[in-house]
């Protein structure tokens, strides 16, 4: 690891990427908003790059003598940096490795992974008394990842094997799905579909609690939210409780898209962690209420993130209060 020669924190993001540029800009906005709020803007440096430019960007950060690099943002860029970066300062990655493998020394990770949401939902469903769970999953890669993570967490929580069904908007397939779900009773259903398919899919589910991914309500107007009455899902505190005391000192802004708003919140939390990790000796224990959830440092140097469970009531997301 190159020896730092300053207290500079470098933020390395794919700002010039056609595909990831808007996401990177949202993270940058949150990061700089938090830096300005804490009076630390002068020690931050933003290094943007394109789709194939993460290694030169990291090299620039290393050559500057930075105390910490925050980034990369995408899984592919993280894989590239861990495998090929010749010089890597202490790093806070904003994603996780695909294989979940151990991070190298001096590398930490914070991400908006669907896996952490799935873990929380699985524990919540088991605590709610659910024992027999059906899953209905679309072919979208993110939803398949969510379902796989939920099933693994469900088994760890003590739940039995899930009864798995594929979602397809074809009317004939949906009719078969309804019959199959009705033929075998379950306590609840995991709905792993994108927001655009959520209302249709839910209408074919049997009675009982429905748990879903955090994207289930993204971009839906109130009339469509009413079709998701009772659905429970995970949201970040920044969106679930925007007036929370924890965020009083941070500038609120809406980027007009819940996906970008979550990335803005990731930038807020990334800066809070960056100030800690940029110290000569990084802390071995971190725990605080962040914009993206309750954040705690694990022995694997991954920051575990636990969001808030909300439920759709009368067309509005509201905090979930389990029955006593």
C-alpha cells in the first residue's frame, strides 16, 4: 500500500460513463453535500473516469498520496481494481465482490446490495411467524439475485425449503401460477419482480403476507400503490424517514428518481465512513445510524447495512409495526 502523504480523500467514480454516469453523479452529490456540511470539502478530490478508465483513476489517486480512495462504484470496476491495480491506497469500495470473497487488506466495502435487504426480510418474515414460504420471481437478474439471497437467509433463519415459482406476464402462465399457488398452502409469499409488474403479479397471489424487494414501488403513482396494499419491503431511512433527527444537518434534495436518491444517500454515508477510515489507524469498531440504514463494521471489513421495513397502507409506504 502506498504511504499517504496528505489527508486527502479521493472519490473515484465513473462520471464519464454513458451507462453509469447518472448513478455516479448522484453518489458524488451526496458525498460532497456531506463534506460541505462537515466543513471538510477542502480535503476531498473527485476523480472521474469512463468505462475503461478505473485503473488510471486509481493510479492518479495513489500518486497524489491520498489517505483514502472511495470507489469503485461498479462490481466490474471493483474486480478490475482488486486484480490489477499496481498501487492501491486504503480503499472504501462502494460495491461488493460477486463471489462474496474476502477483501484484501486495507480494503473496506459499503454497498446498496439487495442481499442485505433480503437478509433483513428473511429474518423479519421468520419473526412474523412465517414457516412455509412461496417465492414468485421474474427473470430480471437483480430480482433473481434478491430471491437467491432471500432463500439462503431464510434457511439460516430456520425456515424450510421455499416453494419457487417463475413470474411471466403471459395470461396463460399467470393462470397456471394462480392454480399452483392455491393448490399448496403457504404462510406468505416473496414477490421478486420489478415495480412495473408488481400490481399484476400480486393480483395472482393467494391471501397472506407479501414480502418484496426494495424496488417494488419505484416510480409507481398512488393508484398503483393501492394495488400493493399490505406489501412489506425494505427502504433506506433517507427515504423512509426523511425528517429523521439523524439527518437534520444534511442537505435534503430530491433527484426525481428513488434509485438516484438511494445513491445520493450512499454518498452521504460514504463520506461519514471516509472521515473515519482516512485516519492513520482506522477504527476496528464502527456503528451508527446512516442515511442508508444502520451501519456496522464486520470483521470482514464489510459495512453491514440494515434498512427499515415499511408496508404499503392506503397507497402510502408507512413504517412496519409487527403484531405483538
